[in-house]
C-alpha cells in the first residue's frame, strides 16, 4: 500500500512539473506534398519523418510553404535528427497522426527540453 501511494505521489509530481514546463520554442508549419517525400523522392511513412522533412525543407533546401514558421530548435541538424525521439516522448493524437500521414494539415509544434507536442490547427 505504501509503495502504491509513493508511486502515485511520484507520478503526480512528474505530471505537475511537466505541465508547468514552458516550451523552448513553438512554430506552425504546413505539411504539404513536398514534405511527404525525402530528398531522393521516397515517400515518407511516419509522422516524425514528415515533420523532420518539413524542417529540413525549411532550413536546408529553402522549400518553404507560405504558412511555415522558423524555430530556434530544429534549425540545428543534430536536433532534427532527434525529432523521432522527441515525438515518441511527447504527445500527438491519433486523429492528428492520420491527418499528417494522409493530408497536408497545418500543424502547431511546441518544443520542450525532451519532447514535442504536435497538434493539427
């Protein structure tokens, strides 16, 4: 019983800390058809790969959609390489995943120290 109470208290403390944490940066981006293919023309099949390609298109290739915004985190190549890890540690709804995989939604990304939160606008 004591262990269960301790575990619950730890979980509550972690949840409270995460909720209080402020994003390092935030941005909006349109995930258009160009973001669904890598630089060799291969179709991308994961949400993380599509978002990462959008950031590479923005920063490396200059292929920007009108609604794309810059951010201070994924401008760095090493941080773009960690995007999948950040998404796995973060939050995205199933409906947002479907919209990204099957369409060209406008997304909003909040970047935290160890995770991202992605929503469809």
